[in-house]
C-alpha cells in the first residue's frame, strides 16, 4: 500500500516540476507575438503538449518492455535531471513565471518579435522534448500499472491546461519543490538504470551475458515495485 502511495506522490512531484519547462517555452515563444495572437499560441502549445503526452504514453508502455530500452530511458532521464539542475541554479522558474504572465497579460506591447508560424514551430519542437521527458518519468514510476500511468498523464494535461501560471508562481516562490522534484527524478533514473541492467526480461545484463538467470531481477521486483 505504501509503495502505491509513494508512487502517486512521485508522479505528482514529477508532473509539477516537468510542467514548468513547458510553461517556460510556451510563455517565452508567445511573449514575442502581437497581443492578439498570444492566447492562440498558448492554447496551441497546451493542445500539442497534451496530444504528444498521450501518443508518447502509448509508445512508452510498449517500448520500455523491449530489452535494453529501459536502460536507455534511464540515461535520457539522467540527462533531464542534469538540465533540471541547471535550470534550478539559474532560477529559470522565476523567468518562466514572468514570461508566461507577460504572454497572458500582454505585458509586451512593442512590434512583434516573431511571426505566429515561428512561435508555433518553436513551441512544437520544445513540446516534443518536454512531453517525452514527462511521459518517460511517469511511465517508469508506473512500471506497467495502467492506473498510475493514466493518473500521471491526466494530471500533467490538467496542470498545463488550467494551472501553468500558478505552478510557475509556486515553483518560483518555493524552490525546495524543484529540488524535491530533482531528487525524485534522479531516484527514478537510477532505478531505471538498475532494472535496465539487472532485469530478467528487459536488462542488458542478460543480453550481453554478464548476468546469469539466478542473478537477474524478475519484472516488477526492482526498486520496491
């Protein structure tokens, strides 16, 4: 029971912290547009991010069961952790809050710095990366549990759609939340790497022959799952 509660807690923290990256990109891209186009760009960014999360979630549940890919996913999540660490040190959450507020409230009134097409392309490219990060973390925590996966996916979409600015205010005011998120993601990444090496079905240890069947970890037994 406590393992389940802990997993839901990890999913909530991961969604909170990783949705901040999306808010930063969308806000900064939309802020340079003419005032009448900003809300369209923000809405587009939210919709694209939501669709991508659904697509990536379907793909991730299939791919993470392929031998070797869990290990690769762990490496990707470590890369996410590294960039999150740099963002925290650079006080990115404060800049994200300002960018999103400027985009939504029309703080910048000068000539457009970019076209709507340029903004939408920038948002789409960023959304692909951010959505993959989010889904990878949630899928790893869920570890095949559909309820946890759907919960994490739904929460991420709701947070982006209705609470992006609120989240950025929260993260900017309480940086401890971001540090907690980094610790959670780091733990998940290390757990993925461990299972990606020692897993009986998905581990590279069995693939390359430096791990015997008696030494491998059965599916669902790694990291307390």
